[in-house]
C-alpha cells in the first residue's frame, strides 16, 4: 500500500522509493526520505528531528516540519485575537483528521488532513476557521500546502508558516537570495528596528533568529546550499522567511534539542508573519512550500 494510516500517523510511499512519515498530531511531518537528482543511489533522511523530541502528542515536536497557525508571535506582540495563544499558535499541537488520499500514481502520492475548532481551541481562540494540510510527495520533492477557509462574515487575520528543519551541516550552510532584504533580528534585544541584510549568502554559524520580510511575492524561490548538497525552496503566498539556528550560544537552552543537535539542521521557514493575511468572510487562502533536492 502506498499509504499506511494508523491511529496516530500516516506513511506515504512513493513508487520510486521516497517516503514521508507524519503524525496526525500537528499534521507534523517527522521524516522525508528521498533520493536527490545528483545522487540517485542514496535514499536518505532530509529532515532533522531531535533525539529528545516528544512524539506522544503531549508537546510540539522539535524538528521535522511544524505548521504555524494562526500566530507566529507571542503576547505582548500578538494580535488581540491571539492573546491567549502561545508562540506559533495551536495548529502544531492539535490532532488533525485524515481526510482523504488526493493522488496515488506513478508520479505523485498526496493526502489531505483537516482541522476545525475543537473544544480545546475554543477555550483560547474564538474565531471560526477550516484548515486543510495537503502533503504531496514526488520523486525528489516534497510540497506542503496550507489551505485556510474563513466561514464567518468578518475578515480573519492570521499568520501562517512552515517551520522546516532541513537536515544539513549548519556551520556550512548558505541561504540565498536575501541580500538587501529587511529583517527583524530576534537575537539582538538592544535593537528593535529592522536591519538590512548585507550578505550575498546568509550563514547560521552563530545563533541566528532572523525574520526577513517581503522576501517573496506571490511566488518565491530560495536556495539552501552546503558542500555536497542543497535544496531549493519554492513558495506561494508566503512573503516572509525566518532563518533560525540557536548554535552553541542558545541551543542548550532549548530543552528538547539534543546536545549538538544545532549542528545538524537549519530552519528555513517560509511564512506570512510580518503583518497578517487578511481573509474576507466566505473566502479561502492557500500558502505552500515545495522543497526540492539538488
Ligand atoms: O521552541 P519553538 O516554539 O519551537 O520555536 C523555535 C524557534 O522558532 C523560530 O521560528 C523563532 O523565530 C524562534 O524565536 C524560536 O526560538
């Protein structure tokens, strides 16, 4: 079977060998094993999950691809409707419903999960919404699509972001094209304005927590390269990009990150997090990322 669905997870199997494993908790992709076009013999893991990650649904997973909705910020910087939500919102810590298989053929395996307000969500968030997460596995690429529907009359304002932990030697990674882009540097508590990126390629050799704004329009493409490897990340309707790696300076304070784990990934996070998506009543919005192997 190309799709295995158990109580708590789903496994997608592509006929050419790649696999994706995800938890219903958070619609959280835990693993993506794939071959790259430049090295078709090697089927290997492309995401990082901490050896100390909690996988029983009692806390968000450290690693993989968490989905951020409806809030990226935490109080006091959050939208008034998000004042009871923690950092990164609730989508990553709710159990989603397996909806259906969308494609299952020689080229593509795709499924859809859904999330609507639960009693737990209603305790902290009063707005109505329908979410769908579409996960599409192809021979050398993985696509995440988040669909948001606003069934109410009033506009819905939200953040959305894919918090991808891309397995890579973090000290050797370079991310482009960000030169000239404005960013909020969350590591610099003394400076609250926006900085301008001066580097051709952005590295994460030091603790990095940068929220770049307007790095893409309706579509965008980023390159993440390291010696001997790399990925392209193509986006739709996700205008901003967060680059995060805590390195030795902050990594030990991230309790569920294994010792030295910060050396094994870079978080490249396409999102809409500077300002809000404003979705009129009765309408839907779709944001997506496609990670392609070099
Ligand atoms: O620990 P969390 O909630 O998964 O967040 C990890 C990091 O995620 C990044 O997106 C944020 O910019 C960082 O500030 C944050 O530390």
